[in-house]
C-alpha cells in the first residue's frame, strides 16, 4: 500500500517507491568538489508502486511503473463517516497542481531540483548545487545514455524543502498511486481528527518521515540524495488507520482477486513489505533507505493517531457500530 518509499523522479531515471543511483557531475557547496549522488524517491507512495526502470532510450520512467502491487486497496467502509473530507480532497488537488503545473508533468527539472529535499542541505543549512550529467544505463539492447539533472539553487530556506518535497512527485504513476491511497484511507482519519488536526497530522508525519531519510543519509555521497513524494505522510495515515480502525473492512486486490479483509491484514501486509524491503535495501539488495522513511512515517502516524483524534473512536467490533452499518 502507500507507494511514498516516496518520493520519486522527474524527467530522469528515478523510480517510485525506491531509490536509483544516478551519477552527477561536480557538486559544489559554495566550492568545487567532485562527488556523485543518487536519486531517491524518498518517503512515496510509500512503497506503493514496484521498482521501476528507466524508459529505454528516453528520459523518464517506463510504463511498467504502473504495475499493480501485491496488495492494492479498492475501497473501504465509510458508512460511519460524518464529515465531507475537504482537506483530503484539497491535498489531492494540491499534489496534482504541483505535478501538472509547477513540475510540468515531470518535465520541469529546474523547479523539481530546486525544491527537493537533500540531506546535505538540511544538515548544513546551506544550498547544494550540482551539474547536469549523463548516466549510462544497461538494457537488454545495450547501454542507454540517460540525462540526469543536477541540483538547482533553492530560492527558499533549505529547511522548507522538508515541506515542499512532500507535495512533489516523480511520475504520473507515482502521483496516481499516492493519491489513490490518500483518498481511500485519508477521509476516515480526517473524520476522526477533524479538518485542522488532520492537516497538521499529515504535514507532521510527512516531515518526520523526511527527517528519518535525512538521518539515514547523513554521510558521504548519500547526503546528496534528493528525496520527494507524499509517501511519508501517507504512511502516517496508514499507521493511524491501523490504530483507529484495525477491524474495518477494506476491499483489496490480492493475487489478482478482489477480497474484503480487515484493515490490520491489508495494512499489516504493507508494513511487513516495508520492513523486509528496508532490510533488503540496507543489505545491498536495493539502492536506498526510503523504505525506512516509510516505516518512520508509519510509526509516527501510529503514535500520533489517538492524541490527535478529536473523538473517541469506537471499537470496530462494538455492537452499535455493527448495527449501524447493517441499517440501510
């Protein structure tokens, strides 16, 4: 579920839900220095989407990035929802606006690379600029030269990129996966917390997940790894959903079938995938640590769920809840 490892590419060789090593030219933090860096889609659709490979012979991602993951939510039970989820709708609209208009559907590298979150910038408090480069990507038909944009000058205080990065995405499928998960699970949490608390909760879990990414990429070349995507925040939403609605029925696509399962099963499978994938990545089986950021966002969501809830959430097994759902 939420896609998120998160944050992903622009018109480059990124991949949603994971990281991808991309070598860039000379980097400079106010003085020249030879470095290489890799791009990570930081806290994404929170591992919602599978690993993606660069599109052969062109900038961007291949259509395979849209493949359906192991567990994909279709719907959940909203029979007891009391409010119109205006914040959830507004967040989806904001993410779509940023990607379509400001990021130019992923083609505006100058904007994206100016507002991504970079660990080295957060740690030092200084802007980091790198040159554009070309990376050789092996494919079955041979090596393909893929343009990799460098980091651009950030026109805002660098710490604000912890916020701007969670509203940007690397591809249309990255955006679609994240926003679908937000639509399925976010409205229930907004109903529990109220509009204002839910917005603060969303931003807090997204920023905390991003800070986890910074902490895990604080040294060496990893500190130049850009990170973007809403997955950290959506991971937090999933964590809150597990705490507040563990028994709620969720319709999911699982092994090519649509089945109804309790939320603790659907969300639990997703969380287990994040943990296992994070271990796999850290052991060298993957390119980055964004899965760990998803886990951080998820844990933050679990911890903040009840303190930020504006009402007492009844147990999903409460007879009154069951009766209400059976009444047309």
